[in-house]
């Protein structure tokens, strides 16, 4: 099986988990439904859903079992940034252009962070929104993927505010961020800008000790260790 195929299956698994958690929150699926489904035998599931085409999960997906069954133990809160308030004059369609114009001479600002490249985050912020922002860090050894981090944030009922959310965190809360790591503002892969090499780019905040202090771009396809933290946006 190719590495590309493995990555696609892992991303699909994470997407299905996010969808399931959203349906749980909306009451479209209950815990009792999941319990009954999990108690079915392989043959019973095959009869009900497989149509003769059902395949067991590939062995490589076993490495994602922890984030599915107990995601909290893989990541932990490192700082609660409190509330950010979306400014009264905030305009989603021009936020990144405004941010760049006002701030690019003060610190690093990736020129590809423009409104046209990040027009459609999962949550479009509105003037007056009050958002609770928390930052999480990996606490297990080894590497994790951005699919795993997305699944963790979804399990915490976070929403994804993309580059626009990162720009507001930088403007209002950057002095509260612990120095050293970079801070990813994740979103679903298909909502991220794809560069010329066809990599999906994740907006991230570089801390003061970083050579790229400011607002930059990471690679969604990257794996990482605890050097990368994740920003969680929550309804207040």
C-alpha cells in the first residue's frame, strides 16, 4: 500500500470522526446508537452495511486508535488565553488584507496569507463575537498528525476559525503565548490554501523567540511532535 494511500485513508478516518462528533452534539446520533453498533459482530455489520465489499481497517490505522478512544490523553491544555472579542468594524472578506497592511512592517507576515487564499474557514467570525481561546500541547512521545489534532479539537467542541482567527489571537493575545513553540490554527484540509507544490498550508503564529515571529504558514501534511501547539476556539 502506498504512502499516499495511507495518508488518504487516515484523513478520511479523521474526517469521519469529526462528522460523528458533530452529529453527537446535534443529537443526530446517540451514545446508545454507537454502543449498539459497536456490539455488532463483524458478520452482522457486513450483512447490514457491507454489501460484500466491507474491508477491515488496515493495520496501519491502529496507530490512530488512541486518539479515537481517548483523545484527551494525547493532548493537554497549556494556556487559557481567555476571551477575544471580534472588533466592531470587523469584515471577514477583508480581515487578512487589513491585518497585513497594518502589521507587515512590524513582524514577519507571510505574503500568501491573503483573503483570496483563505476565504472559507469552517466558522466565519462576526463583529461582536466573544470567543474563548485555549491552547493545547501534545503530551505523548513521538509524532502526531494534523488529522489527529483536528479530531482532538472536535472532541473538545472547538470550532475552526482559520487564518482570520489566528490574526485576532495575534493582535489581542500574543503576549500571553508561552515563548518557543509555534501555534497552529487548524481547519479542515479542503478549506486550506493549496500552494504550487499542492501542499495545504496551515496558518500559524510564531512566538517571540522564533526566527519567524509573526503570522506564517505551516504544512498540513507535516507530522510533528510537541514543538507545535494547537489553538482551540470555543463559543463563550
